[in-house]
């Protein structure tokens, strides 16, 4: 078999390429009116998930919640030691403890701006409850220690 040189094959490829149909290219000018406008900051962006709000509205909502919400600080151990979390709460609403806090709390801080908070041994603000006025509680009554399941601040 005789070796074929690349140069001898090139005319074959060239003729195939030249015989293929060529798409027409367009160099039409595009006017500025046909370029889509970017959304303004007040319009919701197309990539927001359903129900999401633009940043300005979320910030406003957070500010409204911050005005009326209080934060109850809870600790897993006495003297404000161990695991800690600030529980953001509305007034006059019962909260069941979740996130691993049920039957764990041993010290707490009731914020000012409230009449106080009542802590309950049962969910739904039921069962035995004990009220604390605003202030620091490095230890809580033994009947509530590691037994709190819900609370309400007024």
C-alpha cells in the first residue's frame, strides 16, 4: 500500500467544504430601542423565588418585626453557661421550644420592655408555669430547671 501524503488529500476536503451550503450572516444594525432594559430597583427581579420580596421590602419587614419583637436569652447551664440562644418573640404569644431546647434551660434573661415572661413545663403554655420579671436569672426555680417546654411574654 502506498502512503498518502496530507497534501494529496487536502484538495478533497477543500472541495467538500466549498460545496457545503453556507448560511447567510447578518450584520444588521440593532437600534438602542431593541435592547431590553434592565429592571429598576423597584421592580422584582425575574430570578426571585415565588413569594420572595425584593430586598427593600424584606428590610422594611425586618425593621417592623424588630420594633415589636423581644429576645429572651436562654442557656443550657446555670450562671449563663453552656449552649445559648436568643429566642425572638412577640408579646402575648405562646412559643413551644424547639431546636433542642425542650427540657434543657437552666438560666435565662427576660428582656426589659415587657411585664415579664411565664415559662411552662408543658407545650402550648400548659401545666405548671412560673413567671419572671425582666432581668437576669442565673438559676431558675428547681421545679422548672431542665423542664421548660413553652413560654409567653407579656
